[in-house]
C-alpha cells in the first residue's frame, strides 16, 4: 500500500528557501548530511537556543564559508533539520503502520510513535524530539496538511474493507484524524490515561479515534 509520503514535503532534492542552489557537483549531499548531523548533536547537547553557525561548522569539520554555501542562515539550517526529522518520522511510522490491518491499530501506532518522539522520558529511536517540536511550533499548518495527506490512503483502504462508512469523505476524515493525533503534542496531560506513556496513548486512540467515521 502506498503510505502517503508521495507528493508531500520532498525528502529528496528539496527546494528550500535559503538553501543554496549551486552548479551540479558544487554541493555534496553527504556534506549536507554531516552538517545536519552536527546541528542535531548540538541541539541535544546545548539546546536549540544556543546553537550557532560557528559551532555547527566546528562540529561538522567544515569552514564557516562552506556551511553558508549550504545554508544561508541559522533559521534555514534549523528548518532543514526539522524537515529531515519529519521525513524520518513519517518513513518510520509508515513502515510500522503498513504491518497492521485495521485503521484503529494503525492510528494507535501513529499516536504511540509521536509520543515516543516528543517525550524525553520515553524511547527516542530516531532522535526527532526537539526538531519535531520546533516543526509543530513553527509550521503547524504544514504539519496538519502533511499528516492528513499521509493518513488518506489508510482511510481509503479502511473504507474499502468496510471498517468505516462507505460515503466517508477522505479529505474531511484525514483532517479530523490529523487534528486528533497532533493534539497529543499540545495537550501533554490526561485525566484518564498516562499522557507520556506511548502504549497508553496508543490504546486510547485505538478505542475512540474512528468512532466518528463509522
């Protein structure tokens, strides 16, 4: 099943404002990844507010001029780091969801993994927490749109299986579910379950998320 990544924020050869457009061969993807890896390490070590371009250049073992050839400002660099975190999150969660049959199970898995990503006390297999939090804070509309479009093929498959009603509007349902799932990144407390426990959140979503779609 196509998991919904196609046509969303590009994960290969993206055109990002402020990311330098150079002649073929002038910029090296491996060097760009090394810079982003260095920025990621620094964000975890000293916090996103204290990361400077000079420190990133030192961490990546490149000259500052080289760094600015790839990213023209600190904000552009942090945006690229957030986008990479989002790409990795959606790739990882798609692989997990594709192994599940029911939409309720798939949505539970999505919610479980987003809790793992944003809660420092939970497991963070892909280290996306800070970058994802920044993404949701600064690009909330894009995050909502991407999540809704990501979920659309899963909802369509559930409609074909009869798991949700036959006349369900896929776009409306995608936005509805995206809003529910992303709300866990805003309201990180609960009166009925442990909000920081990925398993508890996943089970909570499985019980109620698709009630409005049937």
